[in-house]
């Protein structure tokens, strides 16, 4: 199912498996990750995983990762992006600082290979 509502960056919402994705890119990536999970290459696939960002008792924002899954026991956090906004860049830095060991991988190509377990 495709939704007609236009976004600021002309992304078109799509729905797969009863989940609404913000863009065709995100929906396409989900299909690929779901196939990888079904084949056993990745495990524990989660969609739209929230990360609360609190600093000194004050909530700053909530970041919602597009996908989170495991490769060889290591957690990978992915965000599909056609456009890297300044707000996204700031939230990425904040989440990575507040959640030690978390690295958000930016995916521009839905067919990108699964990220190796150790990300620099």
C-alpha cells in the first residue's frame, strides 16, 4: 500500500507486513533485512526502535532508529537516509554519546551488504 502524503524531502510512505515506513528506501531495506533474517544471516530484527536522549535529568529528544539487528552477536543500528539533515547528524552524535558502543550506520542503498559486526 502506498500513501499519497508528501514529505519535505518527497519521500513516499509505504506499508509492508502491516508496518508503515517513511520512505520507499526504508521499505525496500526492510524487505532485504527480513530476507536476511529468514536465511539466518542476521537475527533479532527490530523496526523503529526508540532511543530516549536524557541529559542531566532533562529529556532532550527521542531518536527512532529505522532498524536494529544482530550480526554474529553484535548489535547493528541502521538508519536509511536519502538526505542527511543537520537534525539527524546531531541526534546521531547524541545517541552515540549517550549509548556507549552504539554506532548508527547510515544506509543510502537498500541493497547494501550487512554491516560487519565490528564498526569503526
